[in-house]
C-alpha cells in the first residue's frame, strides 16, 4: 500500500492528463465525469456524480458507422475509435461494480465492439466513499462495500490529509509509475474498515410471486414516465438504433432508450405488449431483481440511490424492495 | 473491429413480387459473393433489414436454406422502414444483419406429421419451414396448412398455396374473414375454422404464426383438441432494435425474443411471466 499527499495527487493527475485522456468528476451543471485537462477542473467533496460514468462506455448518443450512397452502391464508413487510452478518475465502488454488470451484457457471447474497446482502453481509478454516505445510498444492502471498488486498477481512500493508494493491476502500476516520487511506498495498512451487508436474495426469491400484484398499478399511477431513473441508473443499458441524415448519406447512431417510455415496445402494427405504465414499471423492477439475476447470476442494482434521489415524484427503490419483501412469497 | 455485430452486410434486390395491396416479397442477394455462398440460416430465423438513412427493422426469412443463393423477405408496409422498403426497385441496395434467433425445432420434428396455422403475413416464417419440409420430404409425415387472411386479396403466396395443396401428403385449408364476389371458399376467422377441421393430434406438431389474438385463440383451440403444450410451437413478434439480446426491449420474462426466440413451445411460454398475455 502506498500513500500520497493531496497536493501530490493533483500533480500526479496533471502528469496523467498529459499522457492519457483524463476523465473525472467535474461540474457541468451537475457533477458528472468529463474530460479534464488538469486537476484544477476536478471537483472533490461530493458524495457521487449525478450522472453515472456509464456514459463513458455506453454514451448517450454514439455514432456506430457512417454511410453514403455512391454510384449506385453504398459505402459504409468505419466507426471512430478512441484516440488515446483513457483514465477514469474517482469512480465510486457502486459504479465500478455496475461496469462489471454491464460487462456481462456487452462482453458476452456476442461482443459489442464499441463498448468493449472503451472498456479495454480505460484505466479505472476508484475512490472509496466518504462516511456518512448519501441519504439515498444503500450499496451495502446489495453486498457492495463502499470502501472497496471491485474491478478498478487503483483504489484511493481519502484519509483527510492524503490518500491511501492501493494498486491492484499492472495498468495501475504503470499509472503510478508515471510519477513514483509522488507516492510514499512505506505506508502501512491503516485503511478504515468497511461494512458489507447481506445481499438482497430475498427480493430475488419473492418478486416472481408478484407478477399480478396490484402494487405495480399503484406505483405506475405515481410514475410520470420521465425515465430519469433509467438514464441515471448505472446498470440500465437499453438503447435505440436510429439513422440521421438521408438515404444519400448519414450516420447510424445508438442512443439511450428507456423501458419506462410508452413507445419502447410499441410495434408499427399498433400492438404494444406493454401498453400501460403498470407493465412498464413492472419491467424495470423485474429486470433488476429477477431477469438480470436469472441470466447473469447477479442483482441488476448496485444501490447507488440515484433513481430514488432524482425521481420527481419521490418513487424510492428502497421502498419498492421493502414492498416486494413484505408482499411476496417464496 | 473485425466482427461488428451492428454493421450490416450489403445486399441487392434482385426481384420484387407484390403479394397483396400492402405486402410484397423481396428477393435479395448478398453483395459479397463468398458470404452469399457461406450464409446459412435455419427456418424460423429472422434478419434485420436496413435502408440506410431510414433505419432497420426485423423481418422473418421467408425462403428456405435448401434453396441457396438468395434470401426472401415478405414485407408488409406498416412502419417507416417497411414503407420505404416498398418504394425500392430491383437493383437497389439494402443492409442485412443476421440470421438471428433460434429456429423451428428441425431435428425434433423429423418423422412427425406437421400442422401449420397462419394468419395474414404470419405465413412468411411458416413458408420457410414448409418449403424446407417439402425439400426434405422423406423425413416428415403428412403436412396440413390452415391459413386465413382478412380478405381473398390479403392472402400471401397465392401461387404456392395452390401448388402445395396439389402435392401428395399436403392438405391446404384456406379461409378469409370476409369474402368477395369471386371467393367460393370458407369465410370465418382461423380459430373457429381450425375447430371445424379438427385435425387429429396424433404424432403431430403444430406451428402457429399470426396476429396476437389469433395466436392466443389458436393455442386454446389446439389444447382443447389435446395437442400437448410441448407440441404447440409459436413464433412471436416484438419490437426489436439490436437483434442480439442487448437493447432490452423484446423480452418476455428473462427471454429475449430476438435471441432466445422467436420460436417457443406453448410449454415454454406457460412458465414465462406474462408469456401468455
């Protein structure tokens, strides 16, 4: 384990920004992960970013390829790859865990080359969470330790005057190796103890019994269908494919979409298998607590609490979890 | 990016056969001749068709892999892409991704009698299997087809409906919801028509494709006729974008229709949450 002082961390990040495309929490209306040129553009002292860093891997809009009609045929242009390796600074443990879940979807049997390239070429620097956590945080209920970020290359823990630095991969070593003099290698283990609660297996076991439950109708009466819960969810990944331009030339884009939107499943024939809010709201929670566990062997929620914090009508996923446990049977 | 799952192959339209006022059949050939030869699929699979600048939509492959060289898609003009597909001419280029989805259970139905029940354009995916079976005639038993459309002019593949019915061991029963001055055949919806025909469930597998209400009522009718749920095979339709189980919209329970379907047995649908809705 290493240690670094706060001014030294800033110097190191400036060095990193010279060699890599550095992304970190910055203020652009709200706290979100943006490309920064120096450490001065970064913000500290927040609990978590409003927008999760999933957009660095599954951007809100992303060009998949360009096309143009030429002499009776069609030319398909290649997608733009990343110019440089990237460093994502200060990803929280819940969001780091969400990337491991998204990996299961996009790095599965049929690999998504766009997602995969961004994952492969991004070094993750995790930042353990402050105590006390945000009012809406509940990652410990999902078996995530707010002081341990799985899947990161370096984990930082704020100790007040400096950071504890745990380097867990070769890529992390390389990154620290850019300025080894800024890190004190003799630091001993003084890492604060984290907590890790019991995972919500009970929800997974019970939700299946609630398919016909009136609760989904009740919930949908409050839901405005705005979809903010899905856009700010680090594990929500639904997308649309859409063409921009004309038949003479243009681009095919992938854009975020949401199971909460009415037209998400609405077919051109007029048939909509999820015709009302009840079916749409139910889909979201069944996906998190039934379908995702069934397919990928893990809960589809990381307990970041963003959906509860930013829902305009105060729908709280923790209440929903409690209702599932109270109403459901095994 | 060697194998980009979102990048379509180019294909050329070589033939257009109008079927009904709103439905047409496109025959296409993949531009890359090596790929055109190696492209394999199974009856029941589908492809994503692109018109660059308009978009993509999932369409069943209506041709059979036993007849190589080209692919056939039967397209009803109902949305943006399907309407634009109707505007194309022979020689125009489209994009193709696929084949996607599971397929009809080919090995499991060998030696069985087969009952096909279709409504409207729902005959398209069944046609792939029907022609596959007729091209491998010795492996399959009797074939019955019960097919209906809104009106006589809405029946697709009219020429083949006649020629199939003329083959030994094949019986085709046609009905229309509403007749016209020249129609001499039965009039009525497919489910009650099927009850009238009352096919025996003996060593038989039933295949259904059509509008959702028809599928539901036909499944009920077949169960009453004592077809076991694992011998009632349904091919489903959902809105799809990616075709590979990632974009998140076509699922019934944890099953993605694009990847785990579109073909399911009634037995499988019964255990999926909302599978029979």
